[in-house]
């Protein structure tokens, strides 16, 4: 009877507890609904407050947008957002961690080996002093010592390989860093040149419109045929199409460049061209062979050769190595040696070509300057002729575009020389490009795309 009463009391307590819990949950739910309703009423009563918050958020996001991008900022952004460099840093950290772990294991294994050797000496002393036979125990220890020595050799080989991997990856990272920097500068200059070309096309369009107006008046007074006016109109339409295409291409390339370097593209984004000052070709003050020896690519190749030579020596010292393994080790060394020979030749050709290109681009700058002077002199002669009535003033006004075109050519030549000089600076820091060059993209004119930005990351990935 007591058990039944106790069970009923327990059920009653549990039931009352559940009822209290349900009531508490219902009360809490009702309070949440009331609070939600109050917040909704507050929001509906103060729509201006919500709009102000949204406007503040929009203004904050607008402030975060880059309005004017300098070359320095573009390079910094390109390096900070370069996924290849980030991955290389992770790989370096991982290799360093593995190397430290292997070195710790090597140290521990050496300690264990010393302990076994001490045990072996103790057993010999016991046998010499007491006559107790310890041969079987010493044989087991000897086998353990030999196995441990083999493990030490393998671990030593692994550490040597990890060291080589770390060294080569550091060279690759430095090369990728400098390559990404040069690539960002090259793409930035290409975009600046595209802007200049757009301005030139706009000036040509305005000049052609003026010529068309003049021809139209001549047709009206009967001094020019109708076909000449139609031809002039077609030229206006052609320039308009070219201008629209150039602007579309520029906006696309700028958007791709912004994506490459990790900034937000917007229609108000502008570029600030760096000050070039007086440009001259960088003279070669360091011997070509020194530039070759200091290049990232050659140092990387030499490290690969040293590792191959180390592996060959280990193979020769291995009593269990087969004839085929020794042949393969020899072939690996010969392969790396041939790679270095070919690499030296390629680097030598690239270095000489780059300095020669700098001289060529400088001559192009000097020639472009002369062309500007010639154009200015020609326009001045036409002005004098127009003032004395030899030619119409309208004809003189149309010739001003010649000076603009000559100045455009001078600007392009100066940018090309600027890029070659930047390439030489990178070369002196260890980056010797074996194909193409920083000026190759810019020399192709303003119609190029911003592929140099992505190519920089591809080069970094290699």
C-alpha cells in the first residue's frame, strides 16, 4: 500500500513539474511575442530611423571603396591577395614543422642508440668480470642497434630532402613575390595607356566632327560633293564605335584587374599614374655572370643538383643498392647538370636582351620627342599661313591633332621604357624572366587585356 502511495505521489510531483514547465514556456513565448510586436510597432512608427541606419551602412560601405588607386596601392593589394604566395607560406610553415619534428626524432633516436650501446658495453663488462654468458642478449641488442642505425640513415636522408624542399620553396616564393609585383605594375601601366588611347580617340572624334561640319558647309555652298560629306560621316561613326569599344574594353580590364588584386570594382574607380620624371635606360653595372649566379632560378637549380649529388653518394655507400639504382642516381645528377647548363644559357640571353631592349626603348623615347617637336613646328607654320590668309583657319585648327598624336606616341614610349627599367630592377633582385618581358604587354598597345595580373599568379604558382 505504501509503495502504491509513493508511486502515486511521484507521478503527481512529476505531473505538477511538467505543468509548471509548460506554463513557464507559454509565459516566455507570450513575452517574446509581445516584445516582437512592440519592436515591429516601433519600427513601423519610426521608418525614418530605419532609413537612416540603412543610409549610414551604405555610406560606410562607400567609404570603404577605393576611389583612386595608385600603383603602390595596387602592388600592395596584389601581394596581399596573391593566393599562390599565401599557399607558399603555408607550405613553408608545414615543411618547417615537419623538419623540426624529424630533427627531434633524429635526436631521440640518437639518444636511444647511445643507450643501447651503453647496455652492450655493460653486458661485455659483466661477461668479462663474472664469466656470465651474455652472447644471446648482446646479439639481440646488436640487431636492435643495426636497425636503429638504418632508421637513423633513413631519417638523415629525409631531413636532407626536407631541407632542400624548404630552400627551393623559399627561392620560389621570392621569385613569385617579385614576379607578382612586376606583373601588377605591368597591368597597371597597360590600363594607364588604355586611358591615354581613349583620350586620343576622343580628341580624334571631336576633330573629325569639326571636319564633317566644315564639309557640310562646303556641300551647302557647292564647293564639295555630297559623297565627301558621306565619307566624313562614316569616319565619325567609325571613331564613335572605336571609342565605345575602347571604353568597354577598359572597363572590363579594370574590373578584371581589381578582381585579381582583391579590391572592389565600381564605376567611379580611377587610376593615378605614377610620376616617371626623366627616364634613361638603367646601365648594366653588375656582370652578367653575377646576375646569373644570383638569380632565383639558378640558385634553385643548384640546390636540386646538390640534392641529386647527395642521393648519389648515399646510393654508392649503400651496400644493398643495386646496379640499376646506382645508374639512376648517376642519371639524376647528369640531368640536373644539363638543366643548369641550359638554364645559364637562357638566363644569359635574357639578361643581354633586356639591357638591349632598354637601349632600344630609350631611342624610341628620343625619336618620339623629336616627332613632337616636328609636329609643333608644322602646326606653327600652318598657323602663320592661316594668319596671312594662305590657308583657311579651319584647316589650321584641324592640324592640332597631329601634336596630340605625337605626344601620345611619346607617352607610350616613356611607359615602355619605364617597364623595361622595372624589369631590370627585378632582375637585379634575382628575378630573371626567361621569356617575354614586362614591356611585352605594354608594347602591344592599349588594346590588351589585364591578363598580366592573372599571369603573375600563374607564375607564382609555378
